[in-house]
C-alpha cells in the first residue's frame, strides 16, 4: 500500500458543483517549447490503482498522460470532460449508470478507447473475481510491499485493495457490465446505492496492450477481444495472467525497454525517464480531446529537498516548484523575482499507530497507544513549524472532517480529541506503568529527506523520552513504499492528500483491509458505519455517521491528526503562465494543458 498514499480520502461533506469542460478550440502546442517542474518524490509506477503504486508522485504523471470522464478544478468543482466520454444515471433503484467513450478518445498508438478498457478497469479496481483465500504476502517484497509477479497461475488477484467479501465503491458492481453501442458503451448496475458513484469509475490501463502482453494476442484488436472474453467467461487462467501483469508490469523506475508500456490516452506521453533524476513527457500527437497542451515538453525533476527546489528555480533549472512549505522556503522565495502562490492544501499531517505487525509490537497494546498519543506535542509542532507560514494555522482535531467544514466543530466537541490537546507526560507515565512494559520502543517511519518531518520527529522523540518511551528513527527515502509493510515500523508520520470531495473517502483508510488501511486497524462498528455512509445521500445523516466514526477512532487510540498543510507554489512568470494551485491531487498539475510559454503569448 505504498505511497505517500495521498489517496481518495478526505471526507468533506457537501455535493461538488458539476461543470462541463469548455469546447472552444484549443491553442496549438508551441513547437520547441519546454518546461521543468520540481517534485519531491520520484515516479515509480504507472499504475496508481495498485496498493503499491497508489502514490501522489505516480498520480501526477498518470494524470498528465491520462484522460477521465471528470476531474477537479482549482475551486474545487467536479468538471466533466465530454471530449473523452459521457455518463448518465439510468435509475436510482437499482443504481444503474451508463458510460460512453467519445470518438475523440484514443490511445497514443492510435487505437480507440473502448469498452474493453472500461471492462478491464471494472474487474481490476472492483475486484469482483479476486480469490478471497489468497494471501499475497508470500509474493511481496518485505521491504517495499511490491508484488514479485510470481503469484500462482490459478489465482485471480488484482492488487487494488478491493475485497469481494466486503465490497464498496466499484466493488458494488458485482455483475459483469453490459457492453453496447459497438463497443463504446458499458452499463454498470450496483448491488446497492452508492453516494459517490460519479467518482467510482474510469478508464485505466489499455486492454489491448495487456491482452497482447499477458495473453499472447498478436494484434491490438485480438488483445482487446481476449480481455473482454476472459472477463465475460470468468476464465480463471486468463484472468490470473491479466491480474499478474496488471499488478507488476507497470512498476518501473527508469525508461522501460518495452515502449508499449507507455501507451497513454491523455495530453502527454512519457518520452524519457532517468532513475532518481527526472521524467519527461511530450505532447501526444494522437490526442484529440479538449485538453490539447500548449507546452510541447514537460520534465518533472525529482528534488526531495525543499530548499534545493528553491535553488533550482533561482538557477533556472526548473520553472515551477511546489515544495513542502517551511519558513526557510517562504523566506528564500521572497528574495526571488518569481510569482509565489500561498494557500491551504487538501492534505493533512497525521501520525498513525500500528495496531498489528509493527516492528516492536508496542502499539498492539491500547494503553501504550493512548500513552503515546498523550506525548505528541501537536500544538508545539503547529506553533513552531506551521504558524510562521500561516498565522491562522491550528491543530486539526478530526480524523474525518476538514477544519471549517460542516460537522467539524460538532465532531471535535465530542470525539475525545481534547484529551490530547496538551502534552500529558504524567498521564503517559501512568499508562506505561499499567502496561507493564518498561521503556517501550516506538520506531517512527517518515521521509528521510523532509526537513519538516525531521523536526516533527525530534519534538516527538524529546517529549516521548520524558514519559519513558524510546522513540527511534525508522525514516527512509523510500518511506512511501514501506507504508503498510509488516515489521518495518511502529508509527508513521506522513500526509494524506485528497483526490476528491467524496463523502466515502474515509472507507479505504479506516475500513478493515481497505487499500489505505496501512496500520491494520479493524473495528466492526466502524466497518458497519462506513457501509451505511457509502449509501447515505442525506447530508445531515452523512455528518452524523462521520461524527460517530470519528469518535470511535479517537477512543480506539488510532493515532492523531496534526495540521492541514500550508501550500506554496512558485513559478517564473517570465517563462510560463496559467499556473494555479489546486487543493486536491494532482494540485499544481490539474490544468497542465493550460500552461503556456510566455513568449508565445507576447
């Protein structure tokens, strides 16, 4: 479950406005134009729908090279892209939704996007055919959680985090979607209502490529047909090969030797990739949608140190940066002749505790979880590290609600977070004594290249020592890949980044065996409430359910929330225009097709 897992999780109540993307003619790409953007983590997987590849660093690239039925702008509002396809709800009971891809939707090899691609996405992400008896741990790298591609040939297992025994989202479509309209339309029937149905479905990887690579088809048409047949016939042998390929073939950290793994359906295609240095995308000549880009070539450079990103901007090595905000970064940017955008991200800092499979086993004990939560100096962290960037910054006190959102104040007043408003060393000491564990160890996982996280860790370590905790350093530059890895750490410090405003975003994180459940948390009552939330359309009842869940999480000593991320983006206005921050993933990349070389506009 790898990643800076900035998955689909922030639970903000309310219905997003739905807009249509403009159909006005797009500007042509500016021949020879190029742009470099700094990002803080290297790309490592072209399939962000797997638990391993589910990372912001991957999602950014996939967004720029992909297309979808809708996306979020910088308001944020949900915008339909009808140049890629359309969808409509046919009925409420049962919930039936019809998706049709547009004639302008094409893959970069010239093949049309078809129902085969949608069917592949359904079986992979929904997990309807997954073998529920299969334990993938044996076939997983213990250091990273990456599957090794050697799963048995009679096992169907798509590593999307889906659980057919407890389905949610696309998993509620238990029957094979119906294909119609000459292979351009699929119809999905849900087994029960699902409130975020507009966010549940899309087109992922190209079926015709996977059909050739996994099943040995000799043409694109045969590849797509083979995938459809395997799914419709529930052919275990074929589906095992498809799932194994889907799980592993798109994990790469440099330019793959097989160019067909780079086939995409968005404004850009990957054209160069050097391990740990950069990845370059070039305008896709086959793209015929409404998001035709203006910049011909975009390179994302991997710069993990925020101050190094500022230096790269100053030196002209990159033209856009969006580093983790620190006071040093803010001060350095003031001295540069660049445009700086400040805001609040849809990302929140938090500390999760391993309920099982931790390095020391300390956090299996609820008394030690409670004690550790009492020593985390949340207010000190915010005052020292965040207030200098945002004078209005406050500690976040809810696992589900964004500060200021409907339901936040009500939930915070009742969820029990007030017990951790201030550091309580004596209370922690008493709980440690009750546990019978002397000098309990807590090894914390966080980014080894992130100065702010290092500062947070130091404050926690110092506070923990006062109560008798031995807080040790499990930091790693590959921290994202280690999330959820058994035996790797006891507590984790990272940020969850939201990709939508869906009210069901909490399910993958807090539901038993959810794709973002990286700390082995399980509570049947929470699972039950999350199932109810998935099907609840009344905003007031949604808030009530979320409030109940929030309280249980705090009473189970799940961990603590710390703060909402401040956002800082800076760009060279003499080189590029139309840059804006988006609060949801993919943040600054949300309108990459609108980025325009300044010289072209003069």
